C-alpha cells in the first residue's frame, strides 16, 4: 500500500468513491472512529487508481461497481492518532448494480477491512466497517473527514485538468450535480453540451422479465407499441419528451437524461458481437472518448418517439435513420436480448445468435 511514515509524519495515497442513490451519499467509518469518510482505500504500487476503488468495494462490501468518471482531487492535511497526515486522494463518481442489496439499506450496515500494513493499529486483524446512506442536505451535520475540513479541498474542472479549483466544502451536492456526465480533458478539441440530467436511468445491464420492462416503461412514460412480438412489455400511452441537441461532432446529447449518443450506428450484427463493437470504439478512442457502452433497455427505450418520423421510424430525425432495430445490454433469458425496433416503435426480445440488429453506443 502507498503509505510512508517518517518521524511523526505520514503520507497516504487514497482512492475514494462518491455513490449517490435517491439523493443520498454513501459514507462509512470503522467501529473505532467517531468520524465518517467516503468509502475507498489505499492504492497499491502500480495499481491504476480506479482499480483500487473496484478492489476496495469488492473486499469491503463484496459488491461490484461501475466507475462513471473522475470527480475531483483532494490534497488534505490533518492530525490523526497524534500523527500529522498528508493525504492525496482521487475521487470517482461510482454506481452499484441496481440489484445490489445495499442499495435498499435504510439503516447502518456492516462491511469489513483487513489491516495489512505493519503500521496499522490493528495489523493482521479484521476490522468492522459501518456504512450508511445519508441525505445530501444533511452533510453539514455529520463529521466527515475531507468534507468538513477547510484546507486542501480541490476539484478538477472538466476540460481544465491543468487547473486546481478550490471549492467550498459545504457544497458537495453542487459539485456533484453541477458537472455534466462528460469528463472531458479534450474539451477544446470538440464541441460539447454540458447538462444536468433531469432523470437518471439505469446504466448497468440486468436480466428483466416482460413485467419488469412494462413496469419500467410506465414509470418513465416511455412509448412502446403492443404487438405479438412485445410479449406484453409495452406502454402504448407513453409520450416521453426528450430534449435532444446535435453536438456537431457525431454525437447527440439528451438534456433530459444526460446521455450522449452516437449519432450514426453500427452495421448489422448478431447480439453476441455487439459488445465487441463497443470495445472497438473505446480502443480506438472514438470521438476522443473511451467510455462508450451498450445502452440498457430503459436508456434505449427513452429514444422511442410516439409518432413516426418522415422516414417511417419512431425515432427523432436528428439520428441516422438507416436502421430500425438496436441491441441493448439487457437480457430476457441467457440467449435472448431486449431490443428496440424503431419501425414498430416497440421494445422486443430477440434471440441474439440468429437476429441481425445494429448498435447505437451511449455514454
């Protein structure tokens, strides 16, 4: 672990995560401490920082996370256990799988950490950690290390990675929610639209029944025609309104969902090749980004228009109109993927090894 001690001074390199669920922030503490902090841990030698956070959440909560983007950088100075600490931290915006039990926790819940450093107070022992979700509006009432201190807090402004901007510690929610979904150090190379999403759609793939999809369509007022192929996963009364902006660089941003979409689409392919296509986009840094992914069915369904365009598709004319059906990352069964057929204006499951659909990547 990257921690060094000299005399009564300690240097620590730490990576932490910001997880937001229903306007609540996840925090934790050890059972020995009277203060809270954001979950995470110390980076190991030659370990990429976001992998540190993935590893720590697996070790402490046995939970999988998705890293969304870097949020901010903290240089912190504090005294702990009669030692002066100089801590450098990288904070990432992260999310848990929507089926993770901890998402539903309303009370404090437990995690664990094994103390592996010889200079740790409980070296070689397992230490219980306490986690809880706290309302963002109540942050000032809780003693949270890094958030309640007045020195060393900085965050990196998207597009200005060479500048460290001091930010008020009592306005964490403004820092989190005022930034667009796009963390873009190459902003000066291309045009973008910064947005504050009005709704947040699930971005992690899942296995969904017909009833699950129907419930989702009704929840968000997404249109989906009822026909023999939809298997009851429909909502013919839906009339969701997007706010789409053509960024002029091959992408389209929806200011309602905060999602950036690929304007054009892939060639026709089987569902088993869809992830390969997205991986290729990221490897080639398509349009300068490396976080393209397959959309979930609720993200893809957000693009269904209740009325057909002049091209005969239930799709906004801003998008390329050359294809009618698109793969999502969600499944009905192991070999059946949920898709959107924009010609029918319907969410439909397709067997991924026989059907040929297209991919419209999202980030």
